[in-house]
């Protein structure tokens, strides 16, 4: 049985990974402060593992409000972890969970070679971490997740926030943007696929389908039988993944499309 270490155990992906794969893998969680390198070193001394899934970090919204802590948590601490792993004789495969926020907005589907030009601090630090990992560690896989959704998602995510606002009859401010939404089940399947295949690359993880924010709001309001207080601005942009590289590695599972039939 493969041993998988995870930091960011309270994250949405971390909780679901444990729920789905606790019988398939021996999963161990680093539960202390990611900024405390001494405790992390003690954790690695006590536990041996084949894979390390990096999920810890501040969200995009928290990065906007506390830039100094975001820089420390989302980049500096990760850099120290990689430097620590480089001292190991048997180095774990690092699965770094990145984001579509590293990309520049594009009319075309985004490949892993598309222009990276993040507009947020969160995206900039994800990209900075990717660059450091590629330059300083050989055994890795980077997963650039697009918009994740699914059951029991925390309220700070887009869809739960929309549901809350519709129910409470609060005003909803959106634009005409089109985004790529990927179900949590599909994200977990890709992580599982990477663990069981010798993939050392950067991969987009999305549905490869675009959906407008307006569509989402109207579909949810129809489901709730509650008309939204909706204000739509004219700003329009696209972020849609190409997953051809993932397919080339042999990932054949069908992407969940339940969302498009809400």
C-alpha cells in the first residue's frame, strides 16, 4: 500500500481525498502550522511516505487582505519544504496543486504552454512556487486546477455563495465571464491517476467546457425556485482548460457533466 502525506488536511480537496481513498492508500496528514519548519521536519522524521500532496495555503481572498502572511504561507514555506526534501535519500513525489489563476485571460482554450500572467497575488505565488519546484526538484507533478465545485463545499466558493445569496434574497454582482468548472470527484480521480502513473509534468485539470457565470446563477435560481437579485456588468473574459496533455498520458475517465444539466 502506497503512503501519501498531505498538508492542508482541512482543505476541501484534503477532506475529500481522505474520504475517497482512505482504504486504497495509507494517508498521513501534517496538521501543524505549515510555516513551522521545525514541526514539519519532526513530522518527516516520524513518518515515511512515497507521495506528498501540497494543499496548504491561504485562499485568494485571504491573500488580498493579508499579503505578507500570504507570501510566507503560499510561497516561502513551500520553498523550505522542497529544500528539506532535497536532503532525503529517497525523495517523495511532490504533487503540487496549483491553479488556473497562473494564466493570462484568453479567448482560446488554455494549454499548459499558454501565457502565464497572473493578475492576483494568489496566482503570482502559485506560479512562483511552480517555477521554484521545476528548477529545484526532479520528482514532481503540477496540477493546475480550474474552478472546483461539488458537495459540501465551503461557503467562500462561488456556487455555495450564490446559493446563499439567492436564498437570502441578497444582491448578486457578476460579469459576463466564462469559466471552466470541474467536479471534486474528477479532481480526486486525476490525483489518483497521477499517484499510480509515473507522470512528472504540468497538467491542466478542468472539464474543457466553458460556462457563463450568468448561466450558473440562473440554473441555481431555477432549481431553488427563487428569482435572483442579479446585476450583470459588461466585463467579459474566458478561462477554459485544454486537457489534451492529461489525455495523452492515458487518462480516459469521462469528465462529470452533471453540472451542465442542473
